[in-house]
C-alpha cells in the first residue's frame, strides 16, 4: 500500500478514535465544562502577563503592544492547533510503561494516527480561541500597509506554524519510546517554544535567535515572516524571501519527525522496551 | 517524643518516593532551565525599558527568575504535590483508612509534602539556579546570614504552599471531583505566586493587593529576603501568619469533612 | 500437515539489557528471551502455550502478532511475515490481553464494538450477524448499554473476547484469558472457546497459568522455559515426559498399615488418611477399584500434578542430559 493510502487510513483511524474520546469526555459533562473554562483562563493568563508588562512600558525590545500581540496571536494559534491535534502524545510514555501500547500495534491502523488521537480533548479549543482573539486584536490595531503577499502570509504562518509544532510533538513522542519517564523534555520545546515566540526576537541573545532559526527552526512559525509583515529588520539579517520559506521549513520538519517516529517505532519493535 | 520521629519517617518517605524518578527529574531540570533562559531575556528587555521596575535592578530581576524556576516544582506552583494523592484518596474513599491511623491527618500529609518539596528543591531546583548563576549576572548575597534567612523563608513558603493545596484537596469531600479545583490551583498558583512577573512589578492597586495574598509568601518573600529587599523578620511574620491561618482553616475543614465521612458511614 | 497456519523456524528474540553497575558504569548484556524455537500450528488447532513467568511466552505471542520483530529465524502466520505486514495481518487475527482491556472505559460496551465495526471495515450484515451470535454465546445482552467501567472482571473479559472476534479472525491469541476470574466466569469462557474452535474452526493459541484451561480445552500443549521449547505434544504425554505423578488421597475407616497397590506407593500417612503417589499416565480408576476392593474406604480424591513442578523436573532432566552429552563428547575426543 502506498504512502497516500496510508495517510488516508491514518486520518480515518484518527477520526474514529478522536470521536470515541470526545464521547468519553462528554460522559462527565460538568468536568468537561469546567476544564474548557479552566483551559481558556490558563491560556488567557499567558497574554495577561504580556499586558502586565505593557502596563509598565510602551515597548518591549523595540516592539509595540499590537506588534507583540501579532507575534503572540500567531504563535498561540499555531501551537493551539498542533496541541489540539497531537497534544496528548505525552501519554505515550505511560502507555509503553503499562503495556497498553501493545494493544495499538495489533489494530489495522497506522500507530502514529492512533497515538495522535489518544486522549483527544476538545477542551484544547480554548487555546486556539484565545490565540485567535489576540490575533484578531493585533490585525486591527497593528500599523501595517497591507499588501497582497502580507495578507497571504498570515494564514500561511498559522498553517506552517501548526505543522512545525506538530512535528515537534511527533519527535517528542519518538523520544518517549527511548525514555518513557522523560516526557517533560518535550515541554521545553513545545510549551517553551510557543512562549519564546510570543516575544520579539530582538529581546533574545543573537546566539539563541540563530539557534532557533537554523538548528531548531521555530523562528519560521512567526518571527521571520512577521518581521517582514511588520517591516522590521530580523535581528540576524535574513534575505526577504526567507519570509516565504515557512511552508518548506514546515514540510522538512514534518519529514524529519516522520523519520524519527519510524526509527522510534522500529526500535520499540526490536527491543520491546 | 515518638510522634516526631513518625512524621520524620513520613517526610523521608516522601523524599525517597520522588527520588526514584530519575529520568523525570532530569527532564524537569532541563525544562526549568529552558524556561528560565526564555524568561530571563524577556525580563532583561522589560527592565531595559524601565530600570528599577518594582525596586529591582536587572541582576535582581534575573535572580528572581532563577529562584522562581528553582521553586516551581518545589512549591508545586501548578499543583501536583501531596494534594494530588490526597484528592485521589478522598475520591476513592481510601481516606477512611487514613482517619483511623494513630497520627494527625494534616501533619501526616504536611510531612510527606515537605519531604517531596525538599527533594524537588535539591534534585530539580538547584541545577537550574546554579546554571543561571553561572551564565547570567545575578544579585547573590555573600553574607551567610542572608542565605540562612532565605532558607527559613523557603521552609515557611513550603508550609504555606502545602496549606493552600491541603484546603483545595479537602474540597473534594464535597465536590467529589478534583478537576475544577486543580484548574483553580493552577491558575492562582501561576498568577498570584509571581511566576509570570514579580509581584512588586504588578501595576497600581492590583500590585498592592497581590502582595498581601498568601501566594506572596511563596516566591516573592524568599526572593526579597535573599536579595535583602525586605526585613527578614517582617517576611517571616507575614509567611508564618498565613501559614497559621491557612493550616487552622485546614483543620476546621478537616473536622467538618471527618464528620461527613462518619455520617456517611465510610 | 498441509494446512499449516502458523510456522516458526528457528525463531529468536534477543534483548539488550543495560544494567547499572556503578555510578556511571553500565553493563550491557544480551538476554535470549526466545532461543531458536520451531513449531507449526495447523488451521483449526487449539494449542496451550505454558511456562513459568519470564519464560518467553508473551515474547512469542508478541512476535506472532507483529508487535515485536524477531532477531532471527523465520516466522509466518497465514503466509504473512507479521512484523513486516502488521496492519494486513491485523485483519486476520484476534488478540485478547488478559489483564489489559481494549474496551472503552467510560462508554457503553456496544460503543467499543461499533468502533471495531468501522476500524476493521466489517461489512454491515456480517457485523450484525457476528455481534448477535457473540452476544448470545457470551451472554452479553444486558451488558451492551452498560459503561465498561461498571462491568465485573469476568464480564469485561467476555466483552473483550467478543471485541476480538467481531472481524472473524482466523486465529485468536489469548494471553491468560481466565486470570482472576471466578469459577463460573472461567467455565463460561472455556465453554465459549471450545465452541468457537469446534463450530467455526478458529485456530486458538492461549497462554495460561491454569492447568485446567489446558486440560479442558487443548489437545496439544507446548511448554517453554528459558526461551526454549521444552515439550510439544498432548497433555498426557507431558506427564510421561515429566514423569509426573498424581496423588490419590484415601480416607480409610480406621488407621491401617500403609496400603499396598503397586505401582502406587504411600508417601504420607496421617491417622486414617493416606497419600499415594502414582504415575500420571496410569489410570486412576483402575487403581481406585483395586484399593476399594481390598480396603475399607470412606472417601478419596485425586490431585493433579502441579504444572510448575512438572516443568521444573523436565528442565532438570534436560540440564542433566546436556551435561552428560558434554562429558561424553569430551571422553570421545
């Protein structure tokens, strides 16, 4: 069976399993409502922290509040989508430890789809909602001469960003096959990454910016393209076409994450962990 | 005094239990270090724009960040300490067994949580803090007395942190589900402890209010004591006062809960 | 046998085990969980796979289902290499992990079945027919709308077995299907498996600790220990090979001198009660008849040999043989 067929099968299995988890969570209605609300508040606090900072200053690293909100909205929305789709992959380590990972391997569906849909939770829509609201605020208040490429870049950034974060989640899952107890390392890259990208690149040391541009290309979630949209120089001087590279970078990240996942799965099947 | 030894053993048990998760501890150290680096840069930018914000200079702001990362797991700022187990025991009814133990329920759980906190501080907190001290300019005191005072403030912070979470856990006796309470713990913990921004940098009246809430005893007080920004005795008094009030409230709630269990025939 | 369904030829599974030996030192050691195992199972057979904990039972099952990749040897199930074509094989096998339910905890039982229906793309008519049959045979009717978390252990096991069979697998693997079940639940499960095997011809391979599972279900038993196949044949033969003995407990009317009834021998006397050991292959009925004719009997019971003891005995003998062979080899050279 071809790759294409496998993808269709994977999406189908994902849909089936995610549906079961949604139904499961609905059996505890109050808990569901409480967690949806709580999730919204927790993520909102993220932005409140930035608002608090701007209650004391007019700019951060030379960027105004609407500009920082633009970064924040892009990063939070992209991360929110990845988090909704693959955010529960940190339960994989536990599944391997208690042996229930084996039960996924005897099903006629791609394992990655089954692991991705594991513990699917609609409460994670909270983060997307909150990110989108901030992005909306940024779009109406930011001072930009909107041209066609700039307008186009906004949805491109959200989708590519979501893909880059998804690749991180998958790579993190592959890592858990080797180190089941170290699931938290993943948080440093996923949650750490989205936190980092909520602030202007000018805030951080040049080496750190270089690292997240060339080594772990988080900067292509929003920094690089947003700098172009806002007409601000990127601190480490990239050519302007770099702003349009995020889809390619995202595709490369996904391919690498896919390879990592395959390596992880192969190692599980040959060691039994 | 035999019972003192009992609680010491319980605390040692709490310490050992967390010490067995080595890979998880290493992962936590890494994550706290990464978050520390990100926060340090944002704080430096903030203090660049507004020097002496909240009375801190840049080195003090950096010190605050790393102390916060050191105490993040220690004080279970987002929850996940003894209260998690306690909630589970209440939910499943196993708590009835604990009530028959010839030990005080609150002290028992306090001892276990102190053991856990001590391990989290040594195993998970010290390394990020040392990392910060090596790679960033920090405002660390040279006088041993300042470190000793900070240690006292840390112990009191642990007690206050436990007292808050104990109250939250007992609410499960009435709610029968810890989900919402955990969310509330997480939200208040992150925000009012000063995890996102030092409380003295909060604006206006809001800033005045958060500084007198119990969560101020957790990171703000130990930080101020360490950096000589406040009178240690005043800080201890503030922390101790909240500890007493919250522990007393915990006892009150505990006896109400116990009566409930007895009435239910648990 | 032409109708070979499962085929193993010199299958091995080697694990790398790392052990901490010092502060930073780690020792790498290779463990042979499965050491060159060969056997075939014909379509429609019902085979018991037994052995002590850590003998390599579940490793074998995991290789047969495609969860683990063998380190060496050749393995085929229905002509398919499990580890290479895991998903294709998945449509043709059913797996029940005794202590791990695959049912959805918070949802009614029927919801788990509906998921299987769609995930395995079972044609509607076939699904309904299979579901009806399984519900009837496994007595699940009143349980379909009950959330799985409210089911008892036995009910859940029956529910899991049904879930594994909805897609008409040609072989069913069961890992400890009766563990922790009460007597009635055990009987129900066994009766169902017998019927599944005889009526529908489903090949069944089960691992168990319970010798009664084997006695009541399997015509053939395989014993594995330390990753090696120690025995493959009928259960009776296992007793012969292991030279195992059954015990006859006889209650006499009064205290008497030890009963004489060769080949049985008295191993213990306690007042009017006597314990007699006799080869497991001997008929108990003949022995009992002889004793009853000569002695005043009040009551008697037969105790089956302990499977672990049989295996231990077999293992000791093999080791002895190997040692002898080694000595013989030396003597010749």
